[in-house]
C-alpha cells in the first residue's frame, strides 16, 4: 500500500512538472512550424523521451549494462528542454523573444534565477522519472515474491472422497503393474546399455586414441558413464589399454 501511494505521488508530481515544461517547450517550437499544434506535439515527444530514457537508463544501470549512448541522448534532450524553458520565460517577462540582442536587456541576477529555476525543473523531471522506474520495478518484484509465498490450496477430504455408491478400485493389481513397469524399464535399459557398449567398441576399434568425451558424444552418454562402460569391458576382457589408447580384444 505504501509503495502504491509513493508511486502515485511521484506520477502526479511528474505530470505537473511535465505540463509546465510542455507549455514552454511547445510555445517555443510552435513558432517554427505551421500549424502551431505540431510544435506542442513535438514538445510532448521531448518530455516523454525524458521520462522514457530515464527509466531505461535506470534499468540498464541495475542490470550493470552500458548506459553511455542513452545518457548522451538524455542529456541532449534535457538541454533542449531547458533552453526552451529559459527562452519562454524570458518572453513572458520581457514581452519579446530571446535573441542575441535582447538578452542584453536581462538583468544578470534575473538571468541566473531563470536559468536555475528552469534547469532545476528539468533535473527534477529526470530524478522523478528515475525514482518512478525504480519504484515500479521494486513493486513488480515484491508482487512476484508474494505470489510465490502464497500457500497452495489442497482439496479437502470431502472433495477427494469416493462416493459410496461407486466400487473401490482393485488395488491388488497395483504392485504387480508397478513391478511389470520396472521390469520393462530394466530390460529396456539393459538393451540400450548393450547397444551403447557395442558402439563404444566399434568407435575404439576405428579410433584407438578416442577420448572418453569424444566417445560420450558419439553414444550420447556422459563422460562418467563412458568410464564405467570401459571399466566393465576391461573386466570382461573385451577391451584393454594400449599406451595412450585402447585395443579391442576378440
């Protein structure tokens, strides 16, 4: 609950500041396009880019990936937004556009205050976007952990009980069925092992210097299993060491 409130407050603060910068940036860009609404659409894209890039950089930083390119783009976008805010602020106070001639009319103290205020807004937007991304990521992970901790609901005895009108299954055949299944599996494994060992002998006969790893790849067995096969074949007198390789015995 606390996390949701914090995320909500962050979103409201971010929207308020974005509305302010959107008006200034949109007013500046609207002077250079027709219709003027296109300038405000472009300004909205700039402000959305600040939020999106901030969230993306936060994700990359948490996963320890490179953020250089995205950080460069973000700084460029923030600079453009700050310059637009400064220009529109000057126009609102002086009643004329900011140019190389008119900027001389601005008092240095007022210029510093305007620069600090508009630049600070851009930095706050950047920080809020980073906080929002971190809070959302934390909330998602917390929700995932809570789902994992939820107990599994088991059926009650009444739900699993067999109706009295139905006959109980004959469990006498269950052990026999299990035994038959085990015997069938053991027989299948024995055949598979015999085939694998025969293939091993054929490989060694063709390539006496073959390694255990290579043999394992050929017969689809692990190196440990191949080593056990070799030991059994040596005990049965079908295989023996020959220097660094192997020799198949008849």
